[in-house]
């Protein structure tokens, strides 16, 4: 059996190592067009900010995985797939031409994109995107080599990577401006929970321009000088990062492969519409947990789960991928945000008889000087008395509280059962009133 994997990110490497471990007699080939494998996108802003080393972004070398039996070929690009004949077109120094497979795993990940705006070219030396370790290395190198001449940074897009990169540039001493086409940040989060983010952005001296898109780039001698924004004014900068979204990197694949909105469609076993072809990671649509609703979730933890489960399935185990709750966490300086499940408005739009509970969640006794409450919103179904979603903004333990909510949603635990959960408590480590217990008190009268 010859298994071929396209893409050496989290999903591809996790699948390859797990499958090879269970099937040592099978051949596993992995093709990655960059020089790096086992790279992680989420830590890249902190690498740029000099807070993490490259070892925290690139988690292994090709040689590490070759020793484990995976035939890793970096700097090898797959330029086409012949699904009928089960062959790939490979462009590389070791393998250049046609390469066959018995089963194919597409794990090509996603890429940042720049909209079709006048004056943009990927050849511009000081305009970047950030979706790969390679991008982060290029950005860091450019800043280091031009230290002293870079003063003004432009971030286009105020999503996770946009805000985290704005923090990184700000910590490096740059004057940072963020432009966001939407009228808000984090559209699934209630306005009252986002105030701390807006205040922190302003306090750190970063300019945030909402309802502002980019219509053109003005450049000179291979460098961008300024952008035209929505109101036709221009904004000068020395370095720019476009961070307006991620799209699967599947432009080389024919439309024989079934997709929706540019994402590969798979079933609960990661099978595509083509026999012996599977897809995992940031290039696929997931399902919202236990439903038929498509959900795009380009996160590293999700990609690793995909890799583990597909390796189990192709090794003979009966697995079913039930999907996701869109759990995530992010931060901007000291302000942390985490969310899982449905927001209040999403629940209403989907027809739930939804209600929300607003509360302050403490991660330690409120009497301590450094004890700052987290603002929390929990959404529940008034008919079934189960939680539908939760959001928290604070300075500590935000992701941990939201993880608890994700667990009770996944297990469909009735709110009336929350009183039976034995939560840990001590004045220095946890409040006596866990948010789930508060929910119980407010819902179960």
C-alpha cells in the first residue's frame, strides 16, 4: 500500500506519523512545497514579536520524520492530480514528473489572500500575508534587515491574526494602524463583551479604523508606499500585512473534487467524492457539531484531530467525525477572549427558544488585589434546558472556563445536572461560584 500525503502542516504530519506507526509495512510519502514541515500558524505573531523562538513555530525537521519511516519530500510541489489514473504531477529536485498513489490524503491547508485591488502584486517587498511559518520568517527577516527605517505598520483586517500581529508590531516599536472593512471586530461576540478590546487597542496607541476598506496600493521601485482607503484618503506605511481571511490552498486541483465556497467537502470519515481520496485540515469544511451545517475552522488543534482520526480510519478502526462547536481563544495584550457554540443572535436565527445569562466570572477570590472578573455570556435553550454557547472576556482562565462549557454542550448535559459536578475550589485558584453553577441557579428555579 502506498499512501501519499500532500501538505506537511499539522494535519499532514499528524496523519503520516500516526498511520505509519500503525502500519509500518506500508509506504507513506509526504510532499511539501516549502522547506518546512510540522509548522504551526497560530504562534507566528509571537515569533515575529520575539516572544517565541522558531522552534515553537516549526516543531520538527524533515529528518525527524524520515527517521520515523515517513518519506518526507520538502520543496516538492504537487501541480496537478489525475484522479482517474491515481497519479500526481510533482515538481521537485528528487522527484520531478508523474508519481502514483494507492490512497491520497489532501492536507494542503489554507492561505491568506489579498483582494483584487489595484496596484497589488505579490512581488511588493513590504506587503505580506501570514498563514505559514515561511511567511513569518520573511516578515521577521524584513523587519530585522530594515530596522530603523520601518516606523509605520498597516494591518488590513481585524481578525485573530490581524489583532495578534498588530500587538507584535506594536511591541517592536512600530506605529500601528488597523483598517477593518466591517463595522466591528469579532462579529459573533456581543458588543458589551468587546469594550475591553476596543479600550486596550486605544490604550496601546494603535489606531483602529472600522468601516474602512482598501481600494488600491501605490508603490514605487518594488515597494508599496501607501494605500487608498474607503473615503479616498491615502495612508502611508513602511510595512503592511493583509490578514482578511484564510482560503484553502486548492487552486491546483480540478473541479472533479467536490467543494463548496472553495472548501473541500468530506463525510464523517474524511472521504471526498472521489474514491481513495481523503482531505483533512484547513482545506475542508467541517460540520457544526452533530448537524448538517458547514463550518470552516482553520485551527491547529482541529487539524491534529483530523490527522489522528483519519489515521485510525485507514488503519481499520470505525470512526465518525461529528464536527465542531467553533471553540476558539485569542488575546490582545492582557485581554483574553474565548467562545464556543452559538452566540445569542445565532441561536435565535436558527430557531432556538434561546435566552442568555450575563455574569461576572471569578478565577479567584474577589478580595485579592489582582482578581479581575471575566465578563461572561452563556446562551441556553429554554425548552430543553441545555447550554447552546458561551463567551468570556477577561484576563485569566478564560479558555479554561469556555472549555468546561464546550464539554457540557458536547455531552448534552442538562443544566439541572450541573449541581452534581464536583468543581475544584480554593480562594487562590477558583471562585466558589463556577459559571456553570451560576447558570444552574439562574435557570433551575
